[in-house]
C-alpha cells in the first residue's frame, strides 16, 4: 500500500466514527420492506438442509399466490410456502412447509424457531 493510500485509510478510520457512518446507512432487516424477504429466503436455507437432494430444490417466487410471509412479532415471521425437489427415487415432489423464523435486525441472520412440513 502506498503511503498516500495508507494515510487516506487512516483518515477514514479516524473521521468516520466522529461524523457517523461516512454516508453508509445501516440496514434494518426487520422493517416492512426487508423483513418479509429476509424471512422468506432465510427459511429456504433451513428447508434445503432437510431435503434428500437439495441441489434439485425449486422454490416459488416471492409473489407466488401460495407464498405467505406473516409478521407475528417484531422481527418474527411465519413463512408459508413450498419446495419442489427430487426424492430418493428421483421423482419431483412438492412439499409444503410453515417455518417460524426470527430475523436479527442488524445483521439479517435468520434463526429457525420451528418448522412444520
């Protein structure tokens, strides 16, 4: 790193905490815009873990009529959806699920509270 780059980086590290976040806004993963999407995609991660062939998983789009994300408390959501994937015999099957997830407001990390297939 050149001495100019090092000085510029040092200045940013020193100045940014004093003025806020240097223009970077923190994301609220629980707000009305981000919360449902974060919960939906987070729930899919947990569903994939239970599949026999996760690489074949096909999830519906968020706008699908059979997909519902319901806010049940601050940063807690109930996700009603389905996945289509291959079973052990190679046949595509549809599995409905309801996942209750909690979203960390600052990081967007999703924690599974319960899952019903």
